[in-house]
C-alpha cells in the first residue's frame, strides 16, 4: 500500500508567513511541519510515499527531504500542483503513482500524538471502499462532520452551521483505486474547489465507508491558533508515537 502527503496550496490563511515559504515548511516546535505527516505514514508501515506540493517554494521540499533517508526511506516521490483546486484536485495528481492500488492520504498540516497503524492494517484487510479517521472536537463546524444513523455514517457535511455530531473528519483518508474515478466525476463547490467531502460521500452512498476514532490528540495546524496549539502539544507530549 502506498502513501500520499498533500502539501500544496498557497497557505493564504497563514499570510504573511507564507509569502516567503510554503506553509508545510513552517516549524512545529522543533521540526518542519511536513515531517509529521511523513512520520504518520512511516509509523503505519508505509514506505512508498509521494509528496504533492506547489507554490513558489516547491524546490525547498527536495532540499529539505531529499530521498527520505532521515525517515528510513530509500526513495521519495514528488509531484507539483499548480495553483489551488481543493484537496481532491491535489489527490488526483497521484493517480499514476497509486497504480490502481490502495492508498493512505495524509494532509500536510495534520499532526497526531500517536499513530494510525491499526486503522491502516484494518484497511489492508478491507476488501474495497474507503476508511476515514474521526476525532471529537470542540468546534466541529470548522471541519467535515459525520452524520450518524446508529453506528453507520450516512453522510459527511462540510463546515455545517449546525453540526449533527461533535466529530470531525480529520485529514487522514484511505481509499481504494476508485477514488480517482470519483474525483473525475466531481463538480467544483461554491468555493471553486473539488471537495474531499464529496469524495467521501460517494463511498458512503455506496455503503463502502468504514471509520475509526483517532487515539490521542490531533491538530490540523492550518491556522495561527492551531499551529501554536500543535507546537505546544508536541513540546509537552511528543507526536507520532509508535
């Protein structure tokens, strides 16, 4: 199984810091942000990884990461996203790399305390479909929010004004090969982007979505406040524990 880290976009919510560097190269305590999603994949047993990046500083990823030797990897793959088109648009660039196999996708600003190895192993045994990670949060309206019928997720609502649960769909997704067909069928949202929530709802509508609750703390580090929170939590408790 292969892994994809999505680290493109322009990071406009983090101006002026991102006027001079990619958001995913900003420090989170004592390491660049991009280190954390790579470690999520490595700690889950995945060593064939692609980085999707973009913007004016894409070359800095190669200078920083090289072929991934610091993470115990022999090789890292890279591809470039022009502009911004949403998470699903960035993921579409990994179709050739996925080679019709299952993939685990991690957003480049996701930082977790522990690991997702059990969920990844469960997905490996899963015949087909998708798997998402959930976390109870105090402010679910900032995220994609699952709507439950018993234990079954019936849909995911993107940034709802009145969330129907206290859970967020965090930026760790697991998909079978059909994800790229679903992306090709998407239409841009009101934001002009291809939404990963719409991809997840394709799988939900087919009855092919499983889920797990993440153990330990999580931060998306996508705002100044969450970046500071992530740095504080890493300093206090560490991150990506095996």
